[in-house]
C-alpha cells in the first residue's frame, strides 16, 4: 500500500509539473517592456503584456522610461523592448545603437503613421482664416492675442512633456514668430490647458500629435507650416519647417532573440493600424483605464493577435 501511495504521489507530482508548464509556470524568463509617457505607448505594452502572459507564459514587467533614456537601457540589456518609437526624432540614436553598435535591434513597423503638428481650435480660424497657416502668426498683434501673464506680449505656445522630441522653440525662432513655448509638463496637463481655453472659446496654439482621441473631442485645425524637407532637418538648431510624417517602429534589445525566441517572434509580428490605437484611446476617453482598454481590444480582436504568435 505504501508503495502504491508513493507511486500515486509521484504521478500526481508529474501531472502537476506538466500542468504548470502548460499554464506558463515553466522557466520562461521575465520580459520587460518600456512604456513612454503618452497613452498610445502605454496601450501598446498593455496589449503585449496580456497576450505574452496568457499565451506564452512569461511574466511581463512594464517599465516607465522617457523616449531618450530607453536607448541606453535597451543597449545594456536592462529592458527588452519598446513598442512605439517616432524615428524622425531619433536619427542619431538609430545610427549609433542599431546601425553602428548593433546593441539595439530594429523590431519593424508598429503600423500607425504618426504625425506631429501645431493645432488651433477651428473657431479661431473661423474668426481669422489667416491662422490656418504659420504666416498668420507673424504679426505682433496676433502674438498679443494669444499672450498670457507668463509670456508678456508674446503669444503662448503650449508644449507638452519636455522629454518628448519637440522642435517648436527652433521653429518659432527661425520663422521669427512672436511666440514663446510654455512647457505644461505632460500630455494630461497640456490637454487640461487646451480644454480650459476651448470651453471659453479663447485663443490657444499648441503642439500635438495623431493618432489621438482628442480629435473626436475638439474641433481643431492643423496649422500649415513650411513643408518638411531633409535639408530643413539637417541642423536641429535651424529647423523652420513642419515635422515629418513618421512610420512608427519598435526597438528591441539585441539580446532578446536569444533570451526568448518566442517573445521575439511575437513582438516582431506585433503590428496594427491607427484604427486599433484610436479605438483604445477612445475607450480611455470614455473612462476606461489603460488595462481595461487594452483588454477590451484583445477580447474583440483575437483573429488579429493570434496571427502574431509563434
């Protein structure tokens, strides 16, 4: 009887081990993903975390880092992947870490086409159609119209998180516009300022980007800047034109493929369109948390993400 009980115990233990392995309880390494300080980046990694943990069995840690600091961390192997990079702002880092040192890997396209620009409420353009173009902001009287106590006689131009890649101080200076950049500190603070001005139909000019749910909340006009060119961006201090359109990309630690080939394959395949981000951002705009919006998208789009799995 004792031998039989031992045999049953060993059999149960073996079954338990098999069950744990099937549920992701094996020896898969933990994976760290970067969340940059804007909602779309946070949503991307939340989606990836849900699928990696549930389907591949790895524990996922989300690490908050700004878009500049992440390069050194990836190169050192301290983190594994960042899923939304706007390449126009990182040409030197791409050349150094990916093309030169090879310590960071180009993970391929994320899918959405990103666009950074200057925006003004459409009610301002209705009042003065010249404000649809940068030339309409040259006059000192226009600057005074957008001025605040902080900027004196110059117009207030709202910037977001100063860690983001933004060229607005150079553009304003080089186009000789009577405006001053005021850093709000974060996307949330920027949108709060815009919302406050919008609710009172006051003048407000600001930096922003697409895709984003804000365009379903406010009627905004993108200000036409001089057309982008590679020559315009050759010297960062001399930039006096529009931001380039960006094919958003992913970047990985060069060690990720060896660390876990299945996760590497999954993240390489991870790609969806602007509509996916807009749907999740809209969900958040209606009160969902990042995790809730990501889970809602995963639940509704199994046919999309299953194709990403190895």
